[in-house]
C-alpha cells in the first residue's frame, strides 16, 4: 500500500527497505496505520522497525501530495501537532512494553456497564505507544499522534489465519478492533469500512466484518448442530455457548457489526 519493498542482503536477510518509484508503482501511495498486538510487538520487532522506516521514507519523499497520501497526512499532522514531519509520520503503534491487549474484551467479558466512549479512550490509551525505528526497541507514549493518525482512516482490516479460531471464538479480535474509535475521531462523521481477510484456505477471501460475523454466527452460535451438541456437554457446553454470545456482543460494542437477527 505504501509502495515500498524489502531489500535482502547477500544472505537473503531483509534489513533494509526501499521505495518503489511512483512511475513504477502506477498509483498513489496509500497511508496506513499499523496497530500491533503485544505478542507481535515481542516477536516481530525487526519487522515493525522496517514498516516504520518504510512509512517515514514515503512521508519524506519529495513527491506531489496528491500522489503520496502518507506525505499529505504527515504534513497536516506536523502542522496540527507542532512536531517534525518525521515524528508526524509515525504509523506503527502497540502496547507499552510488558503490556498486552486494550482490555476492552476484559471489560465486556466481566459484564461491566459498558460505556463505549470510555472503552474507546481506553483503547487509545493502551494501544497508543509508538515504535520508532530511529530508536529500536523503544516504545513511546504517543496517544495524540495515534488519535491524529486514526482520525484519517477510511477502512479497518484484520487477517483471519486459523480455521480453528474465528472472530467469535476468542476476545482478542474485537479487543483490537478500532472501527468505532476511528468513527469517533473523524470530524466528518463518515462511516468506516471494516474488512476481514479469510486466509484459512488456499482460496483466500476478503469479506466485510459484518458478513464474517454473520458467517460465524450461522455456523456456530445459531447452528442447531453446534449448540445441541454443546449442551450435551453439560456445564462446559453451556460455557462455550455463553462465551460466544459475549464475544458476539463485543463486536456489536466495538464495531456495530452484528445484525439484529443475530
């Protein structure tokens, strides 16, 4: 999307990135915001550094802003927040070191009186730590930058890569979903598109978030073969059904992606 590619060394290791020239790219550079889980932060810190480096290279490229939305938005943010262009182009965020998740799922699972505005602020506060490739390994509290970057987002996206664990099987998918956060931060009132890439088979498909939640609900929570078999398991079966109901409610809270019939 940004228009960058990895540059392997003589041994095939990737430690550098380079921009694809606009003439070769054939389209504008698309701005992105990367929200990494705490686990990915721990395991893939080098890849996160490369992403940060690529985005900052795009922001600093001497190109027309109508062909480079990374630069366009970074220039606007630099003026808005009174920071340098390089700092304004920060786009890779995660939890603070040693911290995991936004804890949105925890609040919903505990049956708390859910205040959406409070949950959205909690998301930004916990996930708004910026990774900086100029200071590898450091994560700096940057919630203002995070909010500013999210306020320009048109579409959210997550990847589904397990055929055993889907959107309503665990809480971490909706816990890390920023859809309503983005809609709350945008000043134009625009509804944000939300998409899921289902890569659980060789025939990968991209669906809207609401379509994926519908698919999950029909195959599990609303499927007689699923819930009747679960009920035969006694307490544990009831717990599994109850858990999926809470996680489905979680998607309604964080993204408004659950149809009324569900």
